[in-house]
C-alpha cells in the first residue's frame, strides 16, 4: 500500500507544479506598476496633478458673483457683484521631446457663465436682479519638463521645472491685454508682454543638485532685475526682465512673495471701445484653500487713442494673504458694455501671474 500511494503522489506533484507555472505565466494576474507608464502618460499625470500649474484655476473660477473691492462700479446699471463660474470641458497636452527635456503646450477649453448681480433701482444696495451670460474661453500655457533621475519610473524621473504665464480669452480682436508689470514694495519690477513665451523656473531641479538653466543662451548667467523674495533665506533669488533667456529659456525663479506683502500690478490694454474697460484682478485662493479669494478692480491711470484702438493703463496694489502655497493673480478684462447691457455677449481676455507665498 505504501508503494501504491507513492506512485499516486508523483502525478499529483506534477499537476501542482504545472498549475504553479501556469499561474506565473498568466499576465492577467500581474498588476502593472506606475513605473510602466510611458513618458507621455507620465508627463500628463504629472502636469494634471501639479499644484503650481493648477493654482491658476482657483482664481479663474470665481464660483459666484463677487463683491468688488476698489473703485465703485458704474451706477448706470447698478451692478453690485460680478463674477464668473467656469467648467473644464476639454484639455490637451502636446509635447515636444528632447533627450532629457521636454516642452509641453497645455490647452484647456472652459464653458462659463458671467454672473452680474445688481439692483433695478439707482442707488439701491439690495440686489434684486441676476444676469447670467454664457461664454467659452480657451486657456494656453507652456510647461517645461526635465529628466532629473534614471530610476526607470517616469513619474519619478521627470519633473515640471518651469512654466509660462497662462493666457485665456474668448474669440475676439476687440480687446487685448498687451503688457503687465509687477512692482514690489522695494521698487523692483518685471514686465511681461507675451505670457506664453515668458517662463518662470520653479526651482525643482535644485532638489536634485542640478543648478544649470535649460533653454536659451543665458547671457551673463544671471537672472535679471527683480528680487521678489528679498532676503528670505532663498539666496536672494531673482527673476528677469523677459529678455535674458530667449523665448524658450527661463526668465528666473517664480516670484517668492512674503505674507501680507503689497505688490503693484500695472496693466496696459487696447480696446476699440471708447468707454473704459472693466478690469479686475482675482487672487488669494489656492488649490487647497479657496476661502481667501478676493476680487479687486483696477483704477484707470492713462488713456491714449492711436487711431484704431484706445490704449489704456491701469494700476492696482494688492496685498498677499497669510496662507502659504502656489497661487495665481488672475487679471480679467471685459468691455463695460458686457457689464451694462444684458444683450451684449461676453468678450473677455485673461492673464494669470503665478507666485509662491512662503
């Protein structure tokens, strides 16, 4: 009987090992690790989850009609609050690859509603009318990536190391933002005339020991002209005048701004409309904290007419809040007619200004 059981055990053992090897060769039982993502898929995931890149939308989507701080609105239509609600409906990331760098063009299409909450009676502070105007706006920005390691996991090996300013707007040539200048309390300033061609370095390659800049010719090897962070233990980081690194190089570090620090924003625009524009800046909200969002109106400083367009200069000094993190100050331009006339369709232009509060 013992011999008989021994012979029966041999086929059983063979069957056991056969099933074991079959299980090991069954690809359906293998869970693909995230390191298996292609470079394209990894860069998309990194981009769509990046706090610095995504900090534009918390101030672009105002979620409701907002109180306007600053100069009073025009009283002819009695608006008390103005805001916009937007919803992302489409996004696309096109990437140009180099050996260890990549340049992405991020495009997002939003469907939105402009909300105008006002009163029918002149001088009333009690809103009794809500006007909703639908619109579509498209945002574009450029993003720089760099391979900072060679682990084989593309989510680890690649980082977002720089980004341009975002630019958005409806399809119109009647209005345009042409220049934005930032000026600190100390009098340092930087001027931006082409938001998608002006890149800020996020400083993330410093974590890998990489100190060199990518992109265009660095000239004298220095950032130019403006220290937003002062001496906040950031090595007196500065960012430049927009000309130091070429259209695809870095213009310097993303602005580091102290808590509750005043920053003056000067905006130049052009418009076919004779009446001054409705120009605002929304700031203070971050990806993780939207409760500090503030909307302020610019004051008109100067107007010229070049025969085709009214060239206007506006200015506003904002004060950063006390919440640390990546943020954007979002500058929105609307013609007055859009706010005053319920039948006038929405025309809007938008630039975002990234910064970091520490």
